[in-house]
């Protein structure tokens, strides 16, 4: 016996946060964790394209952290202390920083802006970076509007976008794909 995926409870444009609080589907919290879900899906796509075991393992860890972030964003902050929501840790940020530093040591100095492209893996990682920056902007907006968000979420997303940028460069080098420098048209 299968469980139906549709409940029809959202047909009126409302949904529930974790904890049961009903909010419009246009609520910024819904936008934030929906964008985290989008990022997680793109990272899954990137991981499917990548043939590098260490990177694949790290991206799976990132996906796990994104589920943690999504849970935090989907939770009614008034009810969260009473629930068992997984926590993001400062060590999650330091792991990203360590990976960034290791990859960056192997990369040539960047002398210009780089156009996304050259290989499906590289392009997909740049899409991931852009979606990550978008969710970071949404979370910063929430914070600025006084909507509770754990500051560590913003810090992690900021570092994750840096990680995805360096990873795109690293994978270009790994795949022997030449980076495409931006050459601005000057008339």
C-alpha cells in the first residue's frame, strides 16, 4: 500500500512550518527553505556529473548540512526550542574553509574574472554557487527584517558559495578544462 503524496491542504495557498504554524506559501521562510532545496538539488546534479571520490563525498556532506539548514528555516522559531532539530556547528564552516584552502593551493592565481562554462561539471558548480548566493541574500534579508535566523546559517552559506566557486575552478583544472577569462569589451 502506498501513501498519497498529495494532501490538498496547500490548495488554498497556505502551508505549515515544522511545529504546525500555518503560513502563506509566499512567506519568506518558505522562500528560504525552498531555495535551500533548489540548491541541494543542483548540488545533487553536480555530484552525479563529478568523477572524483573525495569531492563526491564532500558534496554529500554539504547536502546533509543543507537539510539541517532547511529544517532550521522551516521551523517556527517560537516552537524550535521544544523540538529536536539538527544543529549546524561552527566546525561545519571550518571544514569548508579547510577544503577551500587545500584546493586553492593547487590553483593558478586568478588574474581576471572567470566566465562560467567550459564543461558541464564546471557550469553546474557555478549554478550551485549562484543559487547559494541567492539563498544567502534571502537569509540576510530575513535577519535584517528581524525574522529569527541562526547567524551560523548565514556564515555557512557564505562560506559554501566560496567553496563552490573554488570547487568549480578546481574541477576545471582536474578535468583539464581551460578557464574562460572575462575580457571586457572596451570601445
